[in-house]
């Protein structure tokens, strides 16, 4: 499948899922632009996030993937940590999608994929801000899909389960021992396992898919 001349913006592309997505899209023929802290873009700075989109010569696809976590018991979660997580995981996703959506509407079409989470559906433990932000991302994808579909712009989200990334590498060993037996496929995901579904959602093969929040979790939710 080729997407020659089409431009995809991928955020959080310096590592993990974002890096895998950027590499997969390049393989599929997209021209990939990236934005992350490594490249000097703080997406929690909302004007900077908006400027990334507006600075592109065109944008056919957006993968709003950048995110962070604050692991505290809810009763000990500092307000500034709550605000930091919500700013990057949810508010910046809206700003990026709004800016990209405007350009896609003007161009007559496009596709947006947001990275939600299993914690969009389940509560988790010691992750109140993260769960709240990812629940918001799932609902944002559904809401925007309703508004943008008449303009030819599709909006979806993926909800990854437990993925081998830098973000999860600091989890206590007991957490892995607890989670892995509950995954029907018997293993944690690799970033490539998530990149494939995202690439599909951006492709013409998913031209009739919008407003979906697709679990990529090895069967965790079904169990």
C-alpha cells in the first residue's frame, strides 16, 4: 500500500509506540513528520502544539500519541502532577486534533488516530490522572468523529494494553507477574503490535471506520 505524497504527523515518536508507528508509516510510503520533547517540542505548551500542525505544508493524517504518567496513590497525587498529565495526555491531543481537523476539513478529508489505553475503560491503581486523561481521549475521539465525518475526516483511537516500552519498564516485577497471566495471548505487546492497527486505521482499508476505540490488548478486556 502506498501513500506517496501524503503527510502524517506522529507525536511522541522518539521511542516506544510512536517510534514504531513512524517507522511503519514510512515503510507504507507516508512522509512522516514528528513532534516530541527529544526534537525540542513540548506538546504540553499548547501554542507550540498548534504551531507544529500549522507549520506543515500539508497534513493528511495525525497520530496523537505523546503521553506521560504519574504513579501516585490518588490521595497523595500532587495537583501539579495531575495538571501535567492532563495537559499532555488530553488537552494537547485536543489542540492537535482541532488544528489538524481544521486543515483536513479545508482539504476535503483526512484521518486522525489517538492513543487511548486500557485505562480508558478500567480504573487501574495509582494512575488516577492517567486513567482520567485516557478516558477523556476515548470520548474525544468519539465526539470529534461525529462532527468531522460529514467533512470526510475520520477519527479513531486505539487502546493499547500492556506494552513493552520505557514507560512500563519501571513497573515493579510483581506487577508483570500479576498482569501477564491475565492476557489470553500470554505476553505483553511490542510497540509494532500497536503500530499495525494504527497504520490500518489511517489507510483506505479503514475508510468506513470512524468513532471506534479499538483495544490492542492481547484479549485482556475480553477476559
